[in-house]
C-alpha cells in the first residue's frame, strides 16, 4: 500500500488548510488510480473516509478523465456538519 497526504485548496476562515490523508487502493498505470480520502481534524467532515477513483482513457489526441467520488455522507449530514 502507498499512503498519500494532500492539502486541498479549500481553506478554513483562519487562512490555514484542511489536510486530508488516504491510501492508494488501486494503481494501474496509466489508466486507473484509486484511493481513500479522509479529512483530518478541523474540517466539518473530519474522520469520514470516502473513496476516489480516477480513470483515464484516450479520446483521439486528448485524454478523458472520469473521476468518481463515492462513500460520501448524505447532503443532510454535510449541511449539519457545516452549521456546527
């Protein structure tokens, strides 16, 4: 397993960052990359693990990217977490 740590662009009000961690679950170069995604302390969804799968395919001279983000909490839960 490969572990990654990201610092996404979304920022808290104090100008800091919301770090996230995860583990690569599927690596099939150059077509598929999948990993878990968990926001760390400070983010409204801290501790909630989700999964992201990125698939790449040739489309003529271009590359088509399909990103699927699954295991997300309900919209209602996200709204409540943002308000707290």
